[in-house]
């Protein structure tokens, strides 16, 4: 069974992490880390927190962000995982990853993933970007991470918020090689 680490931080957009968990938990091992700020935002946006996720997804493995001894903090364990997803990724998490500062398990897992060359996706959800944000995005990109803005497309003619969320989650899955049917792909072709 393939493994993924899914981190949910304090940026708005916890629905992206939740939707990714819904899909990945169907057939993959998923280790989940929710930061304290992520918990607060998730409760505000979705009306549920980590304890609700544990009940809904008993097959997932949940880690406390303060547990720097969790198995996924080690390269010898994490190297067996396919990808680390930070959905959504706050700008403070981005800054910690960009500078190698580990003050919680999410930061540590990202650092280990980068050194082990494990696909690392940071789904940023902020607007506008400051120069500091852009410089941090460049640093993590140069270190091997993929910075993905939570920007839905409209060519698939979304009819609902769920369609727009599915597009963003589907694009993340495209980047890590997870098959899905979350959105209709661009068909191309000109007119006339």
C-alpha cells in the first residue's frame, strides 16, 4: 500500500486537505498531521476538527504536531512514502520549510522529505504574495518542493464549490501520480 503524509496547516482552505484525505484514505496509507492553527481554521471552515477526522477516517494514522519522534520524522521511514502534501500550506509553514527551521512535526517531515528527494507539495492559499512569500517559494522550489497555488480553473465549467475544490485537489494528485476522476481535463481544440 502506498503511503502519503498529509499536513493541514493554519491557512484558509482546510477543505483541500479534507478532500484529499477523503480520496487517499480509500486505497492508500495516509499519515495525517494537523497543526494547532490548522485545527482552529478547520473548525471554523468545516465545523470539524482532528477528533472528527479520526472518527471519520479510522484507517488513517494521526500524529500530534508536537511529536518530533513520530516515525514519519525519520528518513528511513519516510523514504517508503510516495509524497508529502501540505494542504493548505500557511505562509509561516512555507517560511519554516524554506529556512529549515523545525518547530513542529510538519516542518520536520517537510525537511526530511526534501533531503530524501520525496515529492513535496505545498498548496499555498494566500493573496497577494509579498516579496518574502515569493522568495520563500523560490527557496523551497530550488530545494525540490512543488509550490502549488490553490487556483481553480474554469474551463471544466464548475457548477459548485465542490467542483472547484475537486479541480485543485485533482491537480495536486496529477503532480504526485495518483489516478483520479475529480475533474474533466482540458480537451483542447480550436474553434472554426
